[in-house]
C-alpha cells in the first residue's frame, strides 16, 4: 500500500499530490468524501465529479435524449452527470487510441490525406506542432462536403501554431480540445488531443456537432 503525506494549510485546505490526482482522475472542483472507521482509519472516495470542462459539450443534446426517456428533476440531474462523466472517459479513450495509432505508424499527416492533398497545401516550415489524423479522422474528412472541407485547412494551420487557443474538453488524463466552425446552418467540430512532449496534435474526430454526438453514443454507449 502506497502512503502519501499531505499538509493542512492555514485555512484547513489539503493539497493532494499530483500522483493521487492523476490516480483518481481528479480535476478542479471535484468533491471528495473522507470516511473514518471505528479504528480511526481515514478512507478517501470521490463523492461528486466536476464536469465544468464539459459544461456545454453536447449538454443540450444529452438533456433532450434524457427528457425523451422520461427523466425529470433529480433523475435528470443525476443522469446528466453520469453521461458527462462517461463522456469524459470516452475522450481519454479516444486520446489513448490516437497516441497508440501514432506510435504504431497508423496515423497520417493532415496535408497528406486524400481529402486535403489535392489542395496542394504544405506544412508551414515554422509550424510548432505536427497535425496528424487517426483513421477515423481521415474518414471524417473524406465524407465532408466541399463547402465544409474548405474550412479545414485554416483550422489545421491554426493548430500547427497554437493548439491551446481553443476550448479544452478535459478528460482525467489527456489534453483534449475542440475547434468550432460553422458551414451554412450547421455547427462543426474538430476534436483533437495535444501531446506536448512530442509537439504533436492528433485529430480524432471531425464533423457536424450532432453527427459526432450520435457516433459517440453508438460507439461508446454513454
């Protein structure tokens, strides 16, 4: 059994070591229960997970689905929280799969994809990050219409220079973000993970917001 030492601050606050925060998958504003047994032993468990980083990530679509299933009041609140926590884990799973694909040589540079190569766009020699796509991401580009596809090069150019300038969708362990853009009346998302040590960005999903939501539901049953 591992033992960790923590100090109590002047206001009674306790700072958990980063190893524990990572182990529990904790983010800011999570709530912990401290349980004391009859022998004075203290046990820690997660009481309530914060979903603030996912506050508007498909929330309206999730609520509509739950309402259609008859969830109301406390049931709706609980089910919404459960769905968001599952979605947080899904983001990490996508990130793990993306990194594994990169290490196994199964990802492709964005400008070499079938969809973007004909545009003749080359990587900026001053780019700070490499933008790669998973097989899923490549497929997503192929099925986009021309009007939607025209928006993608500008997005990838921005990511090459500063991937941290967009909304973070934080899972417990990985830095996952999304870029939003609109084509016609539809909202679109580019979801990607930043692997800072490798100066690498791996795009995991691209598409209409609702289509991505429905695909995540189907693939991961959150």
